[in-house]
C-alpha cells in the first residue's frame, strides 16, 4: 500500500500502527503496521544496490 501511495509512513502513530480505508476494499478497515527491522534491512539493501549501480554507471552530473 505504501508503494501505491495509499498510506504515508508518517501516519503511523507511536504503536507503529495505522488504520486506512481503500476503494479496493469497500466497507472494510485495514490495519497496517510498520516493522522497523524490516525497514532497516530494506534500506541497507537499497543502499547496496545504489552503490553497485554507481560502480557500473557513474553519475552524469545531471539531476534525476
């Protein structure tokens, strides 16, 4: 849902839970939770992939 921009990560409260509604699930309340361990793991993986990409294709100097 975050990938589809249905929810924003900033909406999570102190419990790392958020309640959302979606047109894909009419009449239903959806509960999502944020897992900080998974988030950190994905951030590390993303950084490694960016570093590998940079090694193969140096920046052109133009903003993306």
